[in-house]
C-alpha cells in the first residue's frame, strides 16, 4: 500500500519559486497516475498537474507555464516546481496517487478519483 509524504512548502515572496517533493513509500512495480492538488481555506480542492503512467503530463490552465510536474521512478519521488508564485497560490498542497494500473485520463483533475493522499504541505505567498 502506497503512502505519500509531501515536503518543501513554506513562505515565499510574490514572484518567487518553490519546489515541492512527495516521497512514495510502499511503491510496487506497478506504475501510478500521480497528481498535485491544493486547497485554500473555504475553497474546493483543485487539481494542478498530473503525470500519467507513460510520463505524459497534464496541467490546469491557471498553472501552465508556471508549474512543472516531474517524477523520479528510481527514487520514488514526485516533484512540483512552482515559479512566478502569486498570493492566490497560497494553499495546502497535496500529492495523490490513483490505484495501481489506473491511468490519469481526461479526469486527472478530479480529486475523488485518487485513492492515496499525503498529509499536505503549506505554501504561503503574502500579498
């Protein structure tokens, strides 16, 4: 059973960068669809980016060109490089994984399709 743990959050000035990491424990040989989500207080959890079993990536329009998702299978790590951060990026950020063998597909942004979640890491961009 996969367990996920995020790190790398913090407070950064507007326009700055952060790189989030997600360690996957209990990884099996099956590849996973994995994604990054965030949730701000009083708002719905929203999908930011996903990386599919074949390495294809998907992004929400509001992060395209600013955020980059990547994965290191050897180290069992998932990353989210975030550049040009804005105050509206302030939220709790989560990594998530679908069931083994499941593809991301067109609904990669739907958080209910993911079955494994980390505890979250806070990102704050003061206005």
